[in-house]
C-alpha cells in the first residue's frame, strides 16, 4: 500500500501547464492528423490501435477522433460470430487512446521510460451496439488534474447518436 501511494504521489500531471486553466485565453481549434502521426505518438499497434484519424483538437481542452469499425477486426471472431458487436471495453479503450493523443498534443512527447496509464473509469454507459461498418466519432474533453491523475470525459457516437459515454482517469508515470 505504501508503495502504491508513493508511486501515485510521484506522478506528474498529464496536462499540467500554466495555461490549461486560464479561461481568458482564446481557444484555438487545430486541424487534425492521420495515422502516420498517430503511430508516432501512441505505442499501440495492430490489433490494438483503435484510433484511425484525428479530425481536430484544441490543446489542453478537447479532441475529436475517428475509429472505423471493420468486419476484419479480430474481436468479431468471438464477439459474437452470428451477430458481431464491437466490445464495449474496446470502445472505452478507443476513447482512452484519444485522451492520450490529446495529452501528447498538449504537452509534447514523453521522456524515455515514461508512459500514460489508463487509471480508471467512472460512469461508463453503453447506449447502443456498435457493429461492423460503423464509424465511431470519439470526443474527449479535459476536466481536471489532481494528485498526478487527470480526468477526462469521453463520448463515442455513431451517426450522431451516443453509443458510449464515460469519465476516464489517466496517469503519467516514470519507470524507475
């Protein structure tokens, strides 16, 4: 228990900058980027890279990304063969990867040995199944940082309808 507390206290904030809470600054939305830059920023690779494109983002505030769901996804072999449904945990993981991209685009790349960890989920709700052929629009928003843990909200939509929403926690940690 003491080790866990010291690790938590040793973590630095994901979006800790002097300006992220400065509401007097003008918010500027930045054009998105494609899979090449996503591969440079995220450590994930097939079959676990779940963001295909970033549409736009506002550093320290929000990010909108796309996940195209294809029948060729490995999860559909067993979930469920006769009625393929994209697993809810993978929707949450896609939103978590989008928060990682927002963090990278807000504070830059990590130092060697650092990682962003998915630290928790609150209030996750699944409203509608996601099936092959759907395009998920992932909207994530920075909420707050406290004690080295950063909170985000995430909403996934298909055809303008909410399919999943949750509050997520992410922590930045240095391996020792």
